[in-house]
C-alpha cells in the first residue's frame, strides 16, 4: 500500500514539475519580454518586474506565501507540500 502511495506522489510531483517548467518557460520567453500581463499572481509579479525591477519569480513566491498558508490550513499537509513544491519550481523556472 505504501509503494502505491509513493508511486502516485512521484507521478504527481513529476507532473507538477513539467507543468511549472512549461509555465515558467512561457512567462519568461513570451509574456514578460512582450509586456503582456496575464491575470493573477503572475500578472501582479510582472507589473512589479516592470515598475520596480524586481525579479518576477521572487515576487511570485512572495505573493503566494499568504495564499499558501490559507490553503494549507483548509486543505491539509499534502496539499501544502505539493503547493510549496509547485510555488518554488514555478518561481525557479520563471527566473532562470
């Protein structure tokens, strides 16, 4: 039973990693250079990037922290772990 849960977790984390790579790639190569702001945290981060010259990935991470804490409180530790993994990898891929 534990092996099945570990395999499922690894598949989920690999899916999150691929998704955040593609999203970060899109942000840094298409949206940010052409000043096309998406909605949500990414759009706010891009505005900070152009107004304050603040790295988009770092501001994404900073804005997501309170949202992460609220989500973890209501949805549990596994949700928090996967969300933290996604936040960090998205910020990393956006800035590289």
